[in-house]
């Protein structure tokens, strides 16, 4: 088995101000399904094209933003192996028992230098709707809304992203697919555990623990257009797009959920192999790297976060 | 014409959204103190009316562009103080407006709907502990 250790993003937990509005947004517009609501009021969502119990968790709170992101590891024993490496790196690791989230086994968690909580887990029950694995149709339930196929990645903002880079590469065995270097240092990194162009990304920002966006994968550029039609039809707040990223090459729209958390729909993106060089961008070309068609950053890219 | 004559410090009165209340839109005038007026509606977020006014060149003398982010009360860049007029509040992140500030008329312009004519001024967050101000974080020119 070539792909070991950390496999991919498992789920993200976001804070929302208005739970019914958030559920309507993520189920009817994004195209996810509600799996269940936990006893503490957290709501668990997934795409019909995902096997595991959930990939998106909503928690009602007074302030919007990011609670945590969890990655799935290949084997149960990986949790102990990674715990040792993370502790050796100098971070305190805590343990979340199985069942703290419905359908998810035990997790280990810690806080990055950028102020974000990251977790690892191995076990996830499967839940309906999910793809079939014998003579499978392309879908069991016809896709609806923006037709999101999975929770794909997140972009997080915080300080000390040089340390995040070092940690993800040395301790979690990620690769850095792309980076932006400004005259005053590292501005942004795109990190992958597998063959997607990115699973998680960070941009340097003075305030710790901030959230830029969570992205949903769509099948193609036509579906990005369909998503744009839905955004206008339902008067959803749009940041930018449809456009493309030079970095990752993904076709994209940035928009906001009803609590002001930024979402992205994302199609395409190149295949990353672990022997590929890190692609680098400089201050003169970073506009093209972020928004390939506009060739400049918009006002909101570096400043609007939750 | 504004009908409110409240003292600047008393601010406007926010109240929670009531989905059951009458939602027939009424036209209102939104004044951004010192910069101009926007035509808005009781069924439209104040920031969106201001964005439209800016696009039509109705807002002048802003040192930077109108701060627009999520338009949904989460990111805080559109922080403002209502000087006169009533409004209703929709979801607003406590990270950007405390209860005490809310009581004195500090709002997120994207998270209020006017109940009548309204006057407000932009009020970016003061310097935070990390030395970065919300004003600076608006980016742009
Ligand atoms: S624009 Fe984000 S809170 Fe108003
Ligand atoms: Fe993204």
C-alpha cells in the first residue's frame, strides 16, 4: 500500500450563528445531507458521494469561525505512532474518546503554532447516503444543489506558518505542493497528504486560529457554473468568481455561508506526486497565483476571515 | 428625511428579527455620515444598499473603499455605529460587537435591516492586542 499514515481530510467543525439557516445552506444549496444531530446540538453533514459517517460539523455559537479539522489515518496504530512524533516535536496531545462525535472512533488532538486545533482519527462508521461498492452506479441519490461531492480542503489564517510547514512535513509526512514567498518572508503554503494539490493550506496572519474557507469539490467547470446560478438565485453573498486559481489550478467560487464563514466550490486541480517539486510564487505574480483570471488579489483575500 | 432626532450617543434601537412581522419592503434613506446617502429598503441589509450607492458614485470622500466582507455578520469588517434611526438585527458575531456595544448602537452594517431612515458612521475596531486594527485589516488601497 503506497499511501500510508495520514490519508486525507476527514472532517471540519465550524461555528455558526444561526443553525437552521446553516443547515438549509449546507444541505439545500451546497448539496450535502444531514446525517444526524448530536445530543449537544452539533449537526453532522456529509456528501452522498462520501462513505464515512460525516465530513462537516456545525456547532451553534455566538461567533463564527473554525473549531477544528481532523484527518483520517490509514491504521489504528498510526494514532499512537503519530502521537509520539507530535509529542517529540513539542506539542501537547490530548485524547478525545470514541463517540464524542457520533460514528467516529478515538481521536488525538493538538494546537498548531498558528493557533488551529488539528486532530487525527482512524475509525469512522459509514453512513447513508453513500456510494455502493458492488456494481456501483455513479450516484445512488441524484445530486442536488451545487452537487458537492466531498469536503475537500480548508484554508486557515494564523501566525508562524513556517512552523506549520516544518511540522506538517516532518511530523505528519505531508508534502508542500506550492508556496508564496514575499520579500518579508513566507506568505502562504499548500500542503497535501496524498495526490490532491492540497488538503490544507495556511496564510500568514497576525491573529491566531482564523478561518478563511472550507472547500467543496465539484465534478467540473459546468458544475461551478451551476453553483454560480444557485448563488444568485438564492442571494448568497459572493466574494469572487467563478474564476480559477493559478495555485492548484482549481476552478472556483468563493462565497459565504449565512454566518459569514467563507465557502469555496472547487473543481479540477492537478495531481500531485510526492516526487514533484514544490511550485513557488513570488510577490509580483501572487495575484495570478490566487486569482488566475483577475491577476490580482481582491480586497477581501488577505483580510476577511472568521 | 430622517424622522429620528436621537442624540448621537444614544444610537439606534436594535431588536431581534421577527420572521412573522410584516415584510412588505419600504424605501428608506441611509446616510453614511459625511459621505453621502444610499437608497435602501427595509428588506435589504444596510451594507448592500451602501455598496450599491458606492457603485453609483453616491459615496464620496472615503479614504478607502467601503469595507465589504462576508455580508453575513461573521467577519466584522463592516462595523459601524448607528447615530439615528431604528433597525432590526440579524445574526451578528459576538467576536466583533460586544453586548455593551450592541446596546449603544454599534452594529455590523451587513447584519442590520433598516426600519426607517438611518444614519450611521463606520467604526472599525480599535487596535487589538496584536497591534493590528480592523481598519488596517480592510486591505485595499
Ligand atoms: S461584511 Fe462581514 S460582518 Fe459585515
Ligand atoms: Fe481553497
